[in-house]
C-alpha cells in the first residue's frame, strides 16, 4: 500500500510536468499508443490455440483501437505533426524502457508460471501468461490513465481519455473472471505477480522521471 501511494504521487507529478510541455506531451501520447499497439500485437502473437475466444478477440481489437486513439490525439497538441511520426525511440519517452517493461513482465510471468504448471500444455501456459500479464498491465493502466485524466482536466487540456478508461475497466473485470475460472490458486499467484510487476514498474517509472525531469526541451538520450 505504501508503494502504491508513492507511485500515485510520483505519477501525478510526472504527468503534470508532461502535460505542461507540449514537446513531451506529444511523445507521451505516442508512447501510450506504442504500448497499446504492443498489447494488441502480443495477443495475436501469443500461441493461445483453442483458448482464443470472443472476449480475447474483442480485447485485441480494442487495444489496437486505443493505439490509434492515442496516435490521433497527438494532433490535438500539435496539429502539424507529420503523418509518419513513428515509434522510433526518439519519438517516445524512455522508448527502450517502455519496450523493456512490457517484454520483461512477459518473460518473468512466464518463468514464474512454468514452475507451477510444469505438466500443462504449451497453449494453456501461454493462455495463463496472457491472462496474468494482461491483468497486471490493466491494473497499472487503470492507475496511470485515471491520474492522467484527472491532470488533463485540472490543466484544462482538450484531450479526454474516459472512453479508454471505461474499456480498460471492462478488460480488467473480464480478465479477472477468466483467471478465477482457470487457476484455482489465482489469489496466491496474483499476489506474487503483482509484487513482481510493482518492482518492474518502479524501475520503469524511474526511467520516465529521468527523461522528463532531466530535459527541458523534451530532447534526451535516456532510453
Ligand atoms: Fe488499452
Ligand atoms: Fe486493455
């Protein structure tokens, strides 16, 4: 709980700083778009076999739509942003760290689950890994997106992400239902995996803070 409160405070300060600086805000929106795009890609690349269902397909669609939503929101900050403003690290905030946070979480969750589900088939393990990684990411997104929306309103910024927040809340609930259904020991696993994600996020937040507070123009070499 103490760590959670500390993270909330640090995210509030970070996002306020980002929103106040258009050059950083553009990169922040692009970073969110990149993470959403990674989320959609991961669902398609995961080897889920027969575990693919209607909910998972709708998650994949919605994550892809969120990627587009954040990308097109950039124009509200900078209408002249070029069409080819891509996901290269220079256009993101802590781009490599954003990539690493997601990849590392995936790897560590899979490693953790392998110990408990040694005899399970590959599709089931991939499916469980998808469920837990998604749950952890959705929980983190819920925290970050809500703070972001509050700060956008406070600073009277034209961007509004409440529709994305609603869909992420729905994902969180649906994923939790599936975890409960497929893993009888979900409470123990969720507790341990949440700690793992908290440590990774702490590292990622540090990287974001370094970039945002060390650069006045939003130009930096920290990735
Ligand atoms: Fe999303
Ligand atoms: Fe989601």
